[in-house]
């Protein structure tokens, strides 16, 4: 699904996706309409612009994921400002790409987003990981006894905390991409966390990124 308030840009993105063999199930130019339509068509990936005429792309992202936790959101924005990037990721966006990206880079980002990889315009990944570390250093209440993770789940979690993509983790551990995704999802369920942001924060709190 493509969500952008500029018709020419929206049409161009839709055309690129269609030509690449993707099934564009819907488009929208306003945030509230997008959330309503997404509830009916249930896209696997939503490509979302940040600046919409009614509600922000950050709020759209938040509402899309609240309605369907399985949806993956790739923010495609003209802004590379730190605040915009971090707000989008905190809302649950899987990736963030600047609109100056080339066609092939964009299509690759959509494909990777669909599989659950965190995809960022070069230079932004370090910014997001730095924010993970800042959040992890903030005081929070003592948790009850932590759930038990398997050795493999802990190993995958450690690599997630280091900023590796699911594809990189799969290659390093000689596992399939789907197996890595399953380990991450099981870990999220056990820890009662909701997204990669919270998962990385947890891992850094436990010092797993330093091992």
C-alpha cells in the first residue's frame, strides 16, 4: 500500500512497484483514509510519507501497527532529520528511506521490509542504534524474573542488538531467514515486547551488545 499526498509521486511509486512484480493493493493521499483502507485490504507492507495533510505519517504508522501488528511500515520521506527518523522508528516503522534514493534501492528496501529487515538510508542506521543505547541507559523499574530464552534465541538477540539485519544474522549463524524471524518473534512473545526498538533496548540493557 502506498500512502503519499502528492499524486504524481504516489503514482510513480505505485508504477515502480507494479513493474517490479509487487501487488499494490491500495493507495491513499490522507492519513485517516489510509488507516481505514488498510483495515480492509490488510497490506503486507505500507510505504508511508511522513507529511500528510491531516495526521502525520508517524501517527499513521502507529495506528496501522496497532490495528495489524503484522504489517511492515517503510517510511519514504524527504526528511532525514534525526527527530523525524526516531519518531517514525518509535512508532514501529521497520525502515526509513530518504526520497532521493534510487529506484532499485527503493525496491530492495520494500522487499527487505516485507521480510522484517530493518532498512535505513545509509547513515541513519547508526543514528537509530545510538538512540537504542540512549534509551537503554534510562532508568526503569526492576522487572520480575526474566523469561528464559533458549541459547539460540539469546544468540540471535545478541546479533540484533549489534545492529545486524535478519539476513546478516541468518548468514552468520547458517540459518534460513525465516528461522531467524521465528526466533525473533518467539523472543518478542516471551519478553512481551512489541517491536525491534523494544527488543534492542532490552538486549542493550542486558549487555548483550557488548558480548
